[in-house]
C-alpha cells in the first residue's frame, strides 16, 4: 500500500497561545512494500508525521493518499477507522497500552474492535504470540506481571493481530536492553521480508536506519529535508552533522581510522563486516604495492 | 485540551509579575464581594473590574472565551432557570405556562454576570500565575494555621505535585487514547454504553502509570533527603512590591464602591 504525502502541514492547538507549527509543507512517498526509516532531531516532527498515516491526526493543510483513500482536513472521523485497520501503529513504549486481565484478552482487543469473530481473534492471538517469540503458556497470565521486554512484545502482538498491510513503528526499541532491541528489530525485518509488510520506522539509531531500510527520510524543524536511499543520505555528512545527527558507527570508525592511517574511505559503509572488508582491502593493496 | 482553568500562560504583564499572595487574597475576597452587587451600577463595577483584569493581563479575549466554553453551559443553564422561574415584575412574553418577566430577565442577567465574573477572575489567576507560585503563595498565607496542627506544608506539596502532573497526565491521556484508537477504539461515537466501555482501556493504563510515577517520585524525593518542611529553606522567596499593594487598593476601592452603591 503506497503512502503519498502532499504538502502536509500540521498545526497543534491552532488559534491559542500554545499554537505550534509541527509540520510545514512536507512531501514524501512511501512505496508499497518498502522499509522506510524516518530520522531527525527530537521535536523535528517525526511522530506528528507518522500519526497522519493512520488518521490519528488530520492535516491542517495538504493531504495524504493511503492506497485509494485520501485524508485531508475535511475527512470524517468515522472514515478513519477503516484506515486504522490497514495500518498498524506501534507507539513508543507500547506496553503502556496494556490494560486487560490476561494477555490473550489484550491481544484480542484490537481485532474484536474491528469486528473479527472471537474464534478468529483467538487464533490470531496465538499466531501473533508466535511471531514475537513468546510461549503460548503466557496467554492466561496478566500482562502486568511480565518483564518489561515481554510486555512490549505482548503489546506488539496486539498490533500484529490486526493483520495490517503496513506497520508504523515509533521508536520501537526505546528503553530496551541490547538483546531486547535486537529481538524486536529482527522481528520487524522478518515481517517485512517474509510478508512484504510496508514498514515505517521512526528511529534515533543511525545504524538501524542505514542497515534495515530501503529509504531514509530526514526531518528537521517540521520539514522533510531529504528522502533517498541510505547510501545517498549518509553520504551527506555535513548536512546530517548540522542537524545534530550522527553517521552510522561503521562510517564513523572508518573516518577515524582513515585519519590515523592517512587514508580516505569515502563510500558509505554501514555494517561492521563491510567496514572490516574495506580496511582489509586497502592493506592488501598496500602490501601488493610494497612487493612490486 | 479545551479546559484552560488551571493552565498557566507565561507572560510579562504587570499581573503576571504580581506577588501570588496579593492575587490569591484578591480572588478570595472577590468571590465574596461579588455577592454584594444587587443593582445595575454594582454589577457594572464587577464587570469593569473583570474586563480590566483581562485587558491588563494581556491574555487574549478569544483565549478566555475558548476556555469558558465548557462552563458556558452552566451559565446558560442558570440563566434559563432564573429567567423562567422568577415571576415578578411586568410580563414581557407569555405563552401558555411560559412567562418571561422583567424581574426574571434582570435576575437571570445578574446571576450570569456573577458566575461569569467569578469564573473569569479565578481563571485569570491561574492563567497568569505559575502553579509553583500559587502553591508558594498559599503555603505562606496558610502558615498561621500551623498553630492548629493543620499540615500546611504537606498540603502545599500535594497541591504542587498535583498541579505539576496535570499536563503530564493530559499528555499521557492523549498518548494512550491514540494507542487505543490505533487498535480500533472509537472514543467519539457510538452508543453511551459503548462509549462508557471505551473508557476502561484508557483509565487502566492511566492509573497504572500514575501509581508507578508516584512511587518513582517518592523514591527520588527520599533519595535527595526530603523529610518534610523541618529545617527546609526556600529557593524562591516571595517579595511584596508596590504593585501588590496597588492591587489590594483597587480591591478595597471596588469593595467600598459596591457597599456604597448597592441598593
Ligand atoms: N500534542 C501536542 N500538542 C502540542 N504540540 C505538540 C504536541 N505533540 C507534539 N507537539 C510539538 O510538535 C513538534 C513536533 O513534535 P513530534 O512530532 O513529537 O517530534 P519528534 O517525534 O520528532 O520528536 C514539537 O515541537 C512538539 O513540541
Ligand atoms: Mg517522537
């Protein structure tokens, strides 16, 4: 499902002393089946932008095309529910949305709201639980007695049980330990690869943005500064630095190593393997040069 | 966020800069002297004081109006009740059991002005005074009650914590509402029963979060050596200025005028 953003402007609390312009004239396209990361400084409008995709916020100006639906300031609230069924949303700290007595009831909550029959909802709950790598035995427990990482996975299962066509992740790994982080990211990479789910991820982690995504959108002060492949976005080192954004770690390492070794490795490299390869290659070349 | 009572709008007007004690005393006394008014002159004074307050505070009228909207219903309701059930004076309109009299209309207008004046002036206090300043002011003003073992400090602390967390709680509410809306909850339409049910997925996480936050806060305060007001010094010292005496003088003049002019 393609998502197209046309001249999107959003103002919070318009006509009050608290009025704030959160997005101004944003244009971007999220191709169907793509994995798109959104990066930018805190307060740059990332969350505001993605909340438009499933109709949690309506544009002040401009419009958003999601599949064949168009959302503008005049869209009726009741038309937005159909949209929310197609696009799942995992908020920052999604475990804050848990409220039912049992894990099973909580996961079934979403599907039941969209008129999925109970039996089908229960089947989906089991399936979603498997996707997030939690045992079925957890179904009858209270979500509040689980560990932080487990709670988050239950909450994510609650969104996956809606079987959305696209999923939005707003800093899905905030506050998790490294293993928890990896598990969650693996899960979404798998969903994207195997089910072709369109995935939109807001993140502060440049490594994740560089390694996982097909496209990166750079936000700054409510504007979309860039949208391109990660190789291109992360070669704009100056622009990113001026926005207070880092380069991926592998690239930072290569820059430093290059300075010490009197070398320059310009091409963008994101993984540790590629970085090691780049360095090794230049040594091999040097050795070859010495011999001749 | 539609309700603005209890919401502070930072600014630099003379009212913003006044001592919270002066403003608290003024509002407290104003709420009482409102009931002195009983004729067009005196109600005029009340209105003038209120409007003057808004003008001097530089808080836009439109903003106060927006904030009043939720309570406007109560004012209109009182207006209608008074207009309908006062049966003295000349009859203006009469249709069946319905009767509008001059006295009824007058009564309705006066009562509405009373309510409006009280609400606007109280709102103005919270709009122009930061929550912290209000509690500081209250704590100082209530200090004498300590003689009778009233826990003034604890009371002020509770209030400042409550005020401090109103915005946080509102933000939290909005966030959880959005998260549940994304899971198909409809907060704004459907039958009353359905809407009532939609409250549960909102309230449970809100309470869980609030309790957790309270625990964290208690722990953080203890870790920094908090043990009540015994031996505690103040970071912000309240200072009484000429403008504060000025405010009380205006209030005194208003009170005198009300007493002199009331019929
Ligand atoms: N509910 C809200 N009411 C008013 N202003 C808001 C609200 N949410 C966000 N903002 C403001 O909008 C801007 C963008 O915020 P946000 O989209 O949350 O940024 P990000 O997710 O990139 O950190 C910020 O300046 C923020 O203060
Ligand atoms: Mg955000």
